[in-house]
């Protein structure tokens, strides 16, 4: 099943639930309609453009339940719980991908490039009570977070 409605299969529902370290926990995740809608918004506003530009996008984390989030040490209030956040890698230089996202000003809440692990965390602004609107491009390295 495609996550976007125009018959393009940029992302499938199988890509929503992934964890190489905890595949048994992923099996227990039940994707809600709200999470699916948020995931579609993330695809339509950002991910389809990244995949069109850079080709293969490998999702390493998208929708999490609280159990998986705790096991991997995720933030208590992560947007992964709502489907509006994704971690991914591409088969190219990830810092180039990050710079492209920032240069093209994709409508992100946060785009964070993790320098040591070479992946991007990307979230969008969702109408969730208690979540302030952001538009941040950050790099995380041995010195912590810094604006890009």
C-alpha cells in the first residue's frame, strides 16, 4: 500500500515500522489512522522530494510505540510516536542530503544531521497540543547541537 494517493509508490506502509535491533517489538506496533495521516503529510511535504532527488531512501525509524521508544532511548515526547518524524539514510553523502534539505527549505520542524552516525532525523510541524512551531536545521556532533 502506498503512502501517497497519486499512485506513486514513494513509500509503503511496510516502511512505517522498522527496527533492526527490536524486530519483535515492531511486530506489535498498530499504526493508527492519525499516525498514517501524519506519515502521508511527511511524505507529501518532504520525503517524496528527497527520494526523487537522491533515489533510494532507507528508513531506519519512523513510527514507534512507547515500548520501542523506551528501548532505543528516544525522547519521551518524540514525534516518532505520532508518525510525523523519520530517521533515514541514503546511498550518497548524507551531509549533501542535509544541505540540500536546508537549501531548498523543505517545510520541516527539525532536520538534524547526526555527524557521527551519518543519518538524518526529519520531523514536520503537526497540530499537537504542547508542540511549538519550529523550523530548525541542526547538526549534532561531539560538541552537541549547533544551528546550520
